[in-house]
C-alpha cells in the first residue's frame, strides 16, 4: 500500500470514528435511559404511560425544581414513594451521573 493510500485510509478512519463519537451517550445519559426513562420520560416530563399511571412529577414541577442534587441522589439511592431503591444495583457514580442527566431537564 502506498503512503498516499495509507494516509487516505487513516484519514477516513479518523473521520468515521469522530462521527461515531459525536453520537455517543455519556454514562449518565445511558444510565438514565436504562433505569429512569421508562417512568420519568426521555425529557424528564414523566409523559410515559408508566409515569402517568404512577403520577410521577415532571422535571418542571416546583417541588422537583427545588430539590437539591443531594436530595435527588438520596432518593435514587434509597428509593422514594413508588420509586425503587437503586443502592446495590447502581454505583454511587452511576447514581450521581443519572441525577446530573435528569437535572439538565430542570433548567
């Protein structure tokens, strides 16, 4: 393979890799999608069927908006109301990252 061909292959690979990385989710987004989205919805508005049935408050609800990050972390860790506890099934880092993802919907 000539140097020019090798350079083109490397350049094409770099472009494809960069494009694929732009679609990658953060670990918090992946955890939120896997564990939280079914009730809290893809945008935190609790618009899913389960969210409506369980009367989950949306991210823009005043009671949700006033919660601190630590309060939310504790709710995810230990469960709250109808929400199950994730202590033991998620790491502390995964819990924090998923809360950070959810808090983006509040802003």
